[in-house]
C-alpha cells in the first residue's frame, strides 16, 4: 500500500538534481522581501502530532488532519484561534491525508488506511463522526483528496494500484467511479477543481514517463480530455475570479520538465508559464486575485499581487523551511502548514484582502459605508447631490447575489440588514446614475 511517506520519497529522489540546475534561473525572477512588518504568526499546535492537511470553517474553527510514523493520527479542532486544541477523532496508526468542509459546514476527512474509518464525516462541528462506506474495490486505497461540493455531492481521489476518482450525489450512500484503471502504480490525482461552468479539472502527479498532467471533463465526468503536462508532477489547482486556471508543479520526470506555476487563461487552450523553478505544493488565490503558493524550494511562501507578472517571497515570521498545505478563511486570513508531517502551523497576521471603506473622487468624499466589519446593519451614506442611487446589491466574492434593493432616490442614507448573512467577505455593488461601484466589507 502506498502512503504519503512513500510518495514524498519518490518525489524527492526525482527532483534533487533538477532543482540544483534551475536554482539560478528562478532567483533572477524572484524578489526577496525585506520589510519591518511581520507577515506570519506561528500558532500553537501540540508537538506530539504531525500535520498533513488543514481547513477552516465559516466560524473560524480550525480542523487539522494528522498522522506520521510512530504518531497517532486523526483530527484536531480549535475553536479559539489555536490557543487550545481538542483531539476530536482518533485513527490510531492511520493518518488523515485530506480534509474538506462543505458550504453547509459538514466536515469530511480521508485516511491512508482502508480497513477502518476510511472516509469520515461530521455534521456537528467535529463532536461526533460517522464512516461513509466506499465501494469494496477501494478498501485498501489511500484517500489523497476530497472536494465537498455540498453535503451530498462529494468527490474523492484515491490511490493504491492506480489513480481513481469517485463521486457521490447522495452523501456517500452510492458512488460512481469516474476515473480509474489506466494509471501507473505511482500516479495519483492530487487535486480536484470545478469551475463556475461545471468543468472538472484534475491534477495528476506521476513519477514515470508519460504520466502526470492536467485533465478536464466538460460533460460532468463522462469523458476526459488531456489539457497538458505529460511527465509533470502537478500538485495543485486554483481559479481566480476571471476564470483563469492555475496549476502548481512540484517537478518533472525528466530534465525537460520544470517545476513552477502555470496558467490557462479563460477561453485559451495553451498553458502559459508564470514562473519556472519553485517546487509548489499548494496554491491559494484570495478575493483580490492575489496568488499565494507554498514552496519546497525556495523554502517558504511566494506571492504575486499583479496576476503573476512579478513574485516575491514573504517569509517574515516563519522559519526557513519547506511549506505545504494552506487554506484561507472567509475574512481572507491564510493558514499555513509545513510541507510534510510536522507540528507546524502559522497564520497571516492580517487579512490578505484590501478592505475599502471610502470611495473618493477629486479629493472629495462622496460615499461612505460603515461599520466595517459589520454584524447587523450596514449603513451607506451619500454626500453628493450628483450621485443618485438606483440599486444596491450585496454579492459574494464569487459574484453570487445575496441581496438586491431598489433604492428610494430621494434618500441619501440607506440602512441594510445583513444579520442573516453568513460570516465572510462580501461586495456591496452600489449603482448610481453614472456607474456601478464596488466596496468590500466583512460580515462578522
């Protein structure tokens, strides 16, 4: 049975020499930041556990999957920003390789041992857990990645003798096998992405010739098409609000394949290289379309604030070591773990998205909205007779409308009840007689 230690060892052996050869090329494209502000803060985590994966729910509760050699594996939970931790599920010798939280708050976790608690679910914030039975032919599989689209629709990638992708529409009662049977023993599906149009993208990591790469399906998984990157170890996928797909690569099988960050622009069919060299483990894109990726070389976190035109290392506050799984919460804070099985956890000191509170024009304050963050009532105030509001819409960062109001044009102060909204970051779209303006606000 393959486990994460074996997978990590294979990757390391393939990439030691290529990484040495490309070091100088990468450094020429990377700016090393030197700021007085600390970007990261290390969070407390028990040193008796080793982290594989992490996710955060809408309330800011942190869930961590653990495992490792001679370490008890399972799920840890913190409800107080990592000041204290509860060990909410004990898997013994097994480890949690993947964890994902559905939009409804259900927590799904998958282990690297198939004989008990292979795929588990909690619907009460981790207090109790139930096992979801996978098909018998996956009994000895390692669960590599989980994508919980909803409480009922779940995608699971597994590996033992080949890469396999499973899907359920009924919360795990029945399963369909979308991919499986044609892979090499060392190839696995490392990430799953579904864009707004419903296209499914799969990242493959392969350690032998003619395996690995990115595949996609635009017919709900009935058929699959190759998108690129034979011989590449693609570790992660991400999408920005423009519909661009990003692929992070840890390395290649031969000297011709470079690790780095690649992008498939919306409507295009050819991948572009944004930066070649870094060995990427995970990618996060925040609400401002800023790109963050964790790297095993150079060690740390790399960021781009301009859609991949320039990159910089942001390691202030974390040790100089390889970094791994990341997640971002509803307020734009990024959480960070070490590359592989270590008791390390960090969080960005501040939110990574800009919160604009005032729109100005010609040095005159025209529109103000407050408070920000807000709990119950958002107030929007207009200070110019030239601005006549016709509609106010509240949107998620993905552009989904959650509230629409046709305004009374005679008013200049509008009070909007947002108490029913889930905690997170939203956009207020303010339509006036000239143009639509957008403002970010945080709902507590």
